[in-house]
């Protein structure tokens, strides 16, 4: 073996991703540049900062598109039997709060008086001072 042969490393060939501007991404997605910026600021669209400028790789745009995908719901999935306690997406939703006429008249009057006491402006001639105090 000869020592004359020198070691030369093989040249590296880099495959750099294509860098897209926000304008190019907006055009590709069919939306405005403002929408691209909003989605980036919300953390939904990845980006690469090079020299202080925002760029997007095609992988980041593809990931954004795949994250936006919403598949339709299946109506009769196995294991999705209806429960009487919580209902189902197809059933009527439970109403929140009190039904009209379900509060006794005495409770309504007490609630009204309490609200009046809280919300009325203070009377400077009031014997208790400027604001009504708790009894």
C-alpha cells in the first residue's frame, strides 16, 4: 500500500426543502396572506425563520392541511349506544336553567327585591349613608 494516496471525503449533496413565502402559501391554499399570518401566529401553521424572514416548507404546509382535515361522523358506530342519562347527539338536548313558570312566586319576588337593592343608585338622603348596607 502506498502512502501517497490521500484521503478525500465524498462531497455531500444536500437536498434542501423548498422555502415558500407567505404570499406563495396563500396562493397555493387559495386564501389571503392575512389568513396565512393568522394561522401562523395561532401556532397552527409551522414556519422557518431565515434571516428574520418568515418562510414555510412544503412539509409544514402539508402538515397544516392534514391537521385541518375533518372526516364525517359515522351515524352508527359500534359501542355508541344511547344513554338515557346523557342522551346522544341525535337526541334532544337538555335545556339549561329554569323552565318558564317553574320558580315559585315568592322566590321571584325575593329575587326582584334583591336585584333592586343591588342595582339602585344610592340615595344621599338615606339614613344608612351613600350605599345600602346588608342587614
